[in-house]
C-alpha cells in the first residue's frame, strides 16, 4: 500500500519522533511505500485566512466555505494545500500521528485539516436528494482508503476508560475518527494509543513499539470501526436521525453510530 | 462582571462578527466590563514550538509540558501568552466564540488553548494524595469563574440531536467544555449554538440575536452544566473511575460525568 503519515510534534528527538520512525520502518519492511508530512518541520501554516485566497479582492468578504469551494473548483488553492491533497489522493492509507493536547489534536494538525479538507474535496461532495444526503460518512472522495490515528497521551489509561473521568478515549476521538476521517470516506481503523508517556521507561517503550509494529503489520487486515453509512438506510433523510428501531434502546452518545449495536 | 471574549473568526464582516458585537453590546448595557481577544486581528501564533521557549539551548530537547512548566514558574512565558493569562485572571467570565469547523474549534483557537493553558496555570496544579488528584475538574486556578461557548454551525440542528448523525452537540463539545474549561476550574454554562448559518436570512438572524441577548443577560444566573467534581467523592483515586454505584446503569459515554444522572 501507499501510506501517508502526517506527523505533528515539534521535537524530532521525542517519543513521538521515535514512534514515527518505528512505524515508517515497519511499514517499509512490509513492502509499503511511505511518505511523511512533518508539519512542524515544513513550517505548516495553521490558520485559514485571506492569504489562502489571494484572488479575493480587499473589499470582498472572506466566507471560508465559499472561498474554499471556489478555490478548489478553480484549482486555485495554495501550493502547500494542493501538495497535501495530491498526497491524500496518492495514498491508500492515511495515518495522523500526534500527542493528545487538551483531549484533541495540536493546533498545527487541526490547521492541516481546516486548510486541506477543502469544500468539494472533503465536504460539500455529491448530490442531495430524497435518497442521499451528499457523499459523506462512508462515501466521498476518499472512499476505499483506510485511515488511523497514532496518539500519545500523558494521562493514565484508566482515566480514559468507559467510566474514567476524562471520558472514554473512543468518544474523545470520535469527532476526529467519525467527523474528520469517516466523513470524507475513509474506513477508520481503531486508534493506536499509548498512555502515561511522560513516565516512559525502556520497558514501556519496548512494549509500545512492539504493539505499534504489530499494528503496522496488519494495516490491510485490521477491521475498521463499524460506523454506520449515512446513505445505507439507517438514517432518515434529510433529518439524518438514526431510525428509532436501531441502536440499543436507552443508549446515548456516539456509540449509537456503530453497526452491531442494535438491541 | 468582568468578561473576556476570545473570538476566532477571520472575517469581521461575518455572522460571527455580528454576533460578537451583539454580545459585547448587551453585556456592556448590563453593566459588565468586556475585553475581547480577537485572535485573527492580533495575529495570534497557533503552534507551540521552540519560539515559545527562547531560553532553551539549541541542543536541548523540546518537551512541551516540561518547558511550559519551567517557563510559567520563571515568569518566562512569551509576552503574548502572559497577556492572555493576565486577562484570564482578570475576568470573572470567559467566552470562547468560534465557528464549528470539523466538529471542533478552528486551529487558531486550539493554538490559544495549547499555548495559554500553561503547565502550573491550567494543568499540573495542586497536590496528589490519596484524597485528591491535583486541582482539576471543578478545582484549579480558574475555580469560581464561569465560562461558556458561542458556536456557529453550518449543519442542521437535527443532525446534532441525540440520534443525529453528527453526534449530539453536547457530546461533540464535551472535550472543550469538560476537558478544556471545567478542567482548570471554570463553571461551564450550556453553550449558545446557532445552526445552518450558511442559509441565514434576516428573520433567522433576528431570532438568533434575541436568543443571544437573553443568554448575555443571564450570565450570572444561568445554572452551569452539572459536571461531577473530581475530588468530591464520586471518583476512586487514583484510578479516577466513577464509582460503580453512580451513573445510570447501562449508561455509556460522557453523560456519566453529570451529576443527577444516578439511577
């Protein structure tokens, strides 16, 4: 497979840097072709602003969605964004690797999403009718490709379990896995997460890298998170409500949007 | 009250700009004192990087948490960060206003959190013992103050309801409300959210601004989201698991961490 790893940590001599090298090496040893977008090293610009749309006249209002749509259609996105889109189209698999800061990705990686996931490319795709509501959540430009997260967290694993105080890690990552990756079509593999990384010793590192290598060896076969397809019949259109007969009765929250949870 | 509004939209002539002006005007007409941090207008730097810690020698490894701790203790954070911390200490209430991009805040606002919420200020506060696990989740530097979100979303409200495909808005915002605002001590008011903002007409705008004015008139009396306090006895220490007898039996997800949901 062709794999794009988007890496968002400011220090190459970090645990994240070491895990990235382990992942790349393992993937290459399996015959995969790997490209890395190292956002900090490349000086990635995080903010959507007028510099993204230099053709906007000074008196024109900046409406980010409308400007993104116009730029994508006219092939007038900035060169750094076009290069990332080209890599996403090239890759069969996308890996986002980052430290969990304040329960989500660092600003620089959010800025990569905000700028690269253009209107007409990652959203605003497909027709709206009585049978379908655009190509999203399981359909879209990136359908047929796989994606996963590699995440490091300072906190304890117990604090991220179903009854842990931070909230379940799968729920904390749902806005990314479902809202950013599944939305434009990716099949999303379960995340690779390591905890308590501020206290890592050599044994912890060896254990984490062995788990990571195993995940990298199985990227083609690991079953994705079974999110429900938007246009597959489970949701009413256009209200996009999960049909009342689906989902575990009484269940709440993000877990409703998984297949196989019907009561 | 003293109110700090942190504003994250690139275009002043936008719905967000109009809502900000409505909020500020209503707050001032109620006698509140308001300061605004306009992140785009101020050219806020989004990325934590070595420039945040100029005293780090070139060969020193950048460990963001450790560097943040050292800089906060030595009063050596950068001037832009120190100015924001001063405003947070000044304000009785914090409002974060932003458009919902990919189900969370824009990169520039995440970068404000990443850089301003320093170690020793917003996390890494307090003692760890058998009875308490640091001052967080209801305790901490910002305890006694209030906070709330003002959010605009392009999607339909139905898509953000408990069975809507995007996931419930309260769950999507939980990592911010609970993980970013409640964590350092804020009491968090229910968010103000407007939907389908790309199709706003004059009647929609009038309705939204009236709702917003009402919220601004009641910032001192609106009951906060009843998150459970970490050190109040509901969680085991140090595993930080919600005690098994608490929470609606069978409930999953973020809702467990609300008081008043015990079965």
